[in-house]
C-alpha cells in the first residue's frame, strides 16, 4: 500500500489510523513524503510495516511512481494523506483481483458526511461518488472514455496488479497535482492500463472519504479552474499520446450531443457560451505553457 503525503500531518494521522484498522491488513505501508520540509514520523500513530520514502519533488505522480517501484507486494493500493479509507476498503479492492485478468481496481470516493450547502455542491462537481460496479476492457466499446474521462473515480482509491503491468511506465509526470494540469494523472494511467489488455474494475464496495478536511475558498478556486484544466488535459491527449483518435471520437460525440449513461449529472455543469470559450482558451494556454516549464 502506498500513501502519498504533502505534509498535512493532522489529516495524515487520521488516514494512518484508518489503515491500521483495516479488516485485511496490508503487507507493507509505504509513506511517500512529497512535502518540502519533511514530516515528523514520531508524531504519527503507529502502523505495522511502515516505511517512509522521500520524494524528490512535491509532485503527486513522482511520489506515486516512487511508491509503486519500491512496493514488494503483487498488488499495490494507493490512497492520499487527506483520505480516510473505510474499514473494509483494502479487502474489497483486493477481492476483485481474484480474477486473473484484472489489472486495475478503483473504488468509491465519498464526500465528507458533514459537508453541506455550497461546500457539498463544489465537492460533488470536482469528485466522483460513483455508481454501480462495472468493468471494462478492450472489448468494451466505451473503454477509453470511461477510463480517461472520469467514470472510474480518482487517485485516493485505486489498486494495481504489478504482474499484469510489465509494460506500464508509471504515472505520467507531466500530469497531476504539482503540475499546471493539477490532476488527471490517474485518468491517463487508467487508459494506459486498459490499452495494455488488462481488465479494469470499478467497485463501490471499496470506499474512502475524501477530502477529510475542507476549506471553502480553495475549493471554489479549484472548481472554477477545473474546466480549463480539463481542456489542457484534452490538449495533452491530442498532442502527446497514442489516444489521439479515441479522444477525437469522444469530442465528436460530445459535440453532437451523444448521451453517456456513465457520466453523472453533477459532472455536467451548465456554463454560458462566453465561459465555455474562456475556459477552453485558458486550457489551451495552460497546455502550451506546460511545454515551457519554469525552473
């Protein structure tokens, strides 16, 4: 199991207590520290088989890759320091790997139980509470769009089988928190893994609460910037990946009003034509700026 932290020690302590209480204990817990100052592990609750790794930069993809490469287990689960896994989270993820064709399993990400009003609405816009269990592979007509555009949930709740993913290069370090894209590294990873021929499963039985602590103003800024970052991600798919044709097909379907049953209503936020144009233009600029990173 890999837990990535950017130094949020109070939230991390809550996460580690939840991991210590799992019905199916992990063989090892790799805590990847991507904070600038480093964390004080003496202040954290005890967890069996805990090992701390220091990431070279505060980027989620680099931290996850470091944990994945150093994990000794055949199946590697991921969560974040600001997530609180349910007691049977790991058990319910791992049971899906009884099928040898499965290479990736994701689970349900729930909003905090005390969230309400604008906070709840914003959380539901930028996260996924999920739906019924499903699986996709290359024989599924909509495998790419489900993997690459949000049907499988997000990073605090996922597990990978290493033996199936010998050709996988890891999370793209162009994407994710700590980059101008701000996320989408897990979505691109899901698509890459399915493209390798592995079955990908979403199970609502594996639950984490995320985030466990919410501040309204940062949440507003994140939600406001989400459409532009989504456009930047689409530019990345079109310009830099082998999924150009599949991305164009997905965009064409959206342009002509193709109904997608997997896309939850709260993910489809109404915006004016001006805002749509503005967000798309910003997204293109974000992508172009990513080609010339500042050092």
